[in-house]
C-alpha cells in the first residue's frame, strides 16, 4: 500500500517544481486533512466541483482550530488588508452586488479596445529584447502592469511606488510565516488605499474616458460603489491583474523553450497561439490554489469535511490530474483539444473577471515573441520566485 504523504509546500525544492508532490497527494491523499488545520484537495473533479459549489470565501466562518489559530497569531496575520471589501473576499449578497458593478465597466468591448495599445507595448518590449536579455524584466513583468495602470487611468506621479506596493500586497495571497512581512503588507495596504483615494478624488474633479471614471459612475438600480468599496476594487484589479499575468507569460515561455518540438510547431503555425495559451495556463498555473471556507458539512471525494473548515483547492494539481486529462497530463501539448477545461481562472461565482484580458496579453506577448525571434532560446538558468501560490519564474535569460 502506498504511504500517505503530508502536504508540505515549505519543503526544499517545492517552489521550483511542486508537480511531483501534487502527484503524490493525488495518489495517496486526494482529500487531505492537514494537522495544521486546513484541507488540501488535489484532484480535478473535486477542485472543479467545489469551485462551482459557491462555498464561502469569508474567513469569519472558520471554526476555531488550536494549531492553526496559534500559527496565525504568531505570524502576525491580522487580516487587515483592503481585501476585506473586495469582491474576492465577499460572499453574496455583497459579492453579487460588487461584481455586477465592476462587470458593467470591465466589458469585453472595453477589453477588446485595448488590443492595439497592448500590441504596441509588446512591440516596445520586443525591441528591448533585441540582442537577448531577461524576459521577465523586459516583457512579462512590465506589460501587465502598464496595461491595468493605463486602463484605470490613475495618472499617478509615482507609478514605480505603486508597483512596489502592489508587489508587497500580492504576498497576502501566500501563506505568511513572517510577522515582519505581515506588518509590511499591512503598511503597503494603507499606503495603497491612500494613493487610490487621492486618484479617485482627482478623477471626480477631472473625469476622463477610463476605467476609474467608469467605476466611479457605475450604477445598477440606483446602487453605486462607495469610496472605500471603490478603493478595494481598484486595489484588487491591480493585485489580481498583475503578477498572475506575469506568471502566465514567463512560465509559458519557460515551458515552451523546454519543449523544442512544441516551439517548432508554434513557429510553423502561429494560429495555434490561442490554444497554446490555454495549455500554458494548464501546464503551469499562474495561481496554484484557491481558498474557501465551509459553512456546513460537505462531502468531497467520498469524504466528509465539517463546517467551519479552511479548504485549499489545488488548481495547479487539478490541471495535471491524469484521471481527468489522461496519461499525457504531464506533457505540454499545444494542440491539446480540451486544454480550456483547466481551472487556472477558477470557476463558479468568483471565476476570474480578467480572463479575457489575461488571454489577450498572453497571446500577444508569447505569440509576438515567437514570431519575431525564430532563434529564441534559453540562455541561462531560470530562477523561480519562491512563492507557493503565485508561483512563477522571476528570471528567464533568453537569446534571440
Ligand atoms: C479572480 C486567476 C488575470 C481580475 C481570479 C481567480 C483566479 C484568477 C483563480 C478566482 C479566485 C477565487 O476563486 O478565489 C487569474 C489568472 C490570471 C488573472 C491565472 C492571469 C493569467 C486577471 C486580470 C484581471 C483579473 C488581468 C484584471 C485586471 C480578477 C478579479 C477577480 C479575479 C477582479 C475576482 C473575481 C471575483 O471574486 O468574483 N483570477 N487572474 N485577473 N481576477 Fe483573475
């Protein structure tokens, strides 16, 4: 009999390559109750079902757990982030209301209209890469930030500071074991909120044709976003829309360059890029997992999970589950027919609002890179960012 393993994202090497560990979990403990006070689900069917089931995202429903509560208190995780007001952290009716108001302005039309500007930003990045360089620094990192920043029209004097702050805040999506980091995150949150309040006031005085103005004006049945709600949704758009897309582009290129025959196929048939991006999202998910709280007992994979449990849905593991994808689940295949069934954008009520934008950025960036530089290759060691959830390559030296 196979021995059961304990989910341990802190083990050496995990953040460079978590996939062998996920496989062990799927094989031996697919619905895994961890002694530290959470459940980890690793198979596709359970993860997809529970994402769609509309479980709570509000931590106030957690039942006390002696070990988890102690760790939380020691790590300084006080949950003070603006996230409390963002749709990502709200259940209905607030979630429904906030999402409706933001969806009103974050439309396919508004996103489609961005295409020429995204193409221009990609071309500028590709120019900078002439002669080779770091893909992350020149393309994967600056592109998504520039896109969401320009889309919102924040017009801040200090965009670099904003980028730094969102980079700190995004770490609140990771398990936090360091009180100093928890403190830094809280300070970044407060400073970001201040910057957003100032930008909102400026935009009220001087409206423009941009997303921030549209969010200020968004109205549904007489309902509008109040100022603190506005701030929280703006911060969410920065945080959710930035490093996730960085990972899509950098992890996608790393995967592609590790598979020369797939690279050759994409070079020969550029029209593959739409499906290729779905396969990149499946093969190495930019967001590795989601978190939920049960408000009543549920059954998953034949096992009961009690009310008040903290449940981690292992999306990256689900995306490699051979029970769902077949025996080639661990292979990158850009022509995979059902690649779009990945759960990298989540599913159900919180399904990623920016999926169409992320897809467009990924397609233009990776498709553009491959088309422009036929001799594209890795030119050194890839470095990983050491994150457990928003896991991505932080340095990708390329030659062109
Ligand atoms: C939600 C992934 C890009 C905005 C989510 C969720 C996932 C996700 C997994 C659901 C979280 C949950 O269920 O708890 C990704 C990935 C991206 C990406 C992998 C890039 C490859 C973007 C972009 C934007 C965005 C570019 C916008 C600028 C949002 C928003 C939500 C969300 C607003 C919250 C939806 C809700 O709570 O109803 N994203 N995202 N995302 N995403 Fe994305």
